[in-house]
């Protein structure tokens, strides 16, 4: 089976005063964080690549991503689509 070149999943960025930005991938049950938006985005992209690579290698099911408009967020949160280009991830492993 051909593996896709790109995955795109929603992540929820949570903003709490005096704390790092928490990033959760609701479809994948994994999380990371970052010191600011740029760092949180980079951390999220790295995590998505690692998680998807691991799922591919282990033959695990890869869930369909929830549409961004359907992701539930609180007042201090926002939903963001995160994508990762897998050929470069696969080559680095």
C-alpha cells in the first residue's frame, strides 16, 4: 500500500497565562508544547511526523482527521491544521 506524502491533522493550541502553549492532537491522543506560536507550531509538526512515522512502521491504523470546523475549543484555545511532509521524515529515520 502506498503511504501518503503528506498528513494534515487538526491540533488545539491552548493559551494559559505564564505557561507554554499546550498543543494537543485530539485524533492521535498525543501532545506537545512550545514557548511561543512559532515554537509550538514547530513542535507540533515534529510530533506529527514522529507519530505518523511510528504508526506507519508499526502497521497501526491511521485515523481520518477530524474536519477543522468540527474541532471543539474553549475560549483560550484555537484549532490549527498541522501538516507534515513524510518523505523527508522517512529519509531521516
